[in-house]
C-alpha cells in the first residue's frame, strides 16, 4: 500500500499534465485563428487604401478595437528592440509596431504625392506583414512541439508539476483577481521555470525511490555506502 500511493500520485500528476497540454493546444489554435483573421482584415484594409484609394472606416474601427489585444498576442514578434523615426526625429526602444502604425494609416491617402511618406508607409506595411507571418510561425512551432510530446509521460509529468505550482495564480485568474496577461508572464518567468525544473527532478526521483526500494531501504543503502 505504501508503494501504491506514490504510483497513484505519479499517474494523477501525469494526467493533470496531459489535460493541461490539451488545453494549451486548444488555446494555441484559437490564437492562430485570431492572428490569421486580424492579418486578413489588415491586408484587406491596406489593399483598399492602396489599390482602390478608399478608406474603410468600418474595417479601421474593427482593427483599432482589437489592436491592443493583437499587439499583446504578438509579443516579441511585434516589437522592435530599437527604432529611429527620421521624419519625427525620435529614437524609441521596444517600439510596438502595429499599435503605432495603425493610426498613421488614416493619413496614407493624403501622403500619396510624397515619395518619402509613400516609402515609409510601404516599409511599415511590409514590416507588419512580416510580423504576422513570423508570429504565426512561432505559434505553429509551439503547437507542433506540444503535440509531439503529448503522449510523453515524462513531459506530461513536468507539465503537471508546473500546473500545480501555478495553481494559486490560475485560481486568482479564474476569479478575476489577476489578469490573463500577468498569468502568462508568471508562467513564462525564470523563477517559475527554475522552480518547475527543481520540483520535477526531486518529485520524480522521490517517487521512483519510494516505488523501487522504499525510503527505509534507500537510507540504509546510503548509510552503508558511507560506512
């Protein structure tokens, strides 16, 4: 019975990790759909301005209403570490491309006769599209990585430990006390990753020792080695 309890705990943690992975896969699929939908609307909106010389107010409002969520979704893929704006004469660190460029698109029709402005807009448009493609690639690789390790018990055990460590923050998020943004940041933080690694190694080692030899026999072996 003493050895059965650790086995049950081990299986429960693996199941928790497996369920957590399935939820993460579903979340990534939703993020891919959101990013793809936003990109398609952005391309349609820009094409109407360039090809048809028409400013689509409805599309602009849709894009603007979701721009903060989209910029957060893009994360590092949507940020320039350093950007210099020669026209405005400013240099900015951690420049959020989409959230800053979208308001400028309202002036694109007015700047058609300016070669400098046209070049600037074209560059920003290409940068935005590259940003969307880059992020979709990041999400697809993440999805593929989780999918490949879905039935790996060691990977599921590690994910189960991380979920248990994150449980207090997850509960606070579910009840609305902590934002989703802060929850994601906490999950990806170095502290949580380090703690997850340490707890996973110790928990797995302790479980194996309990199942194979038992703690009494284990310490007896250790003391005999030192003697």
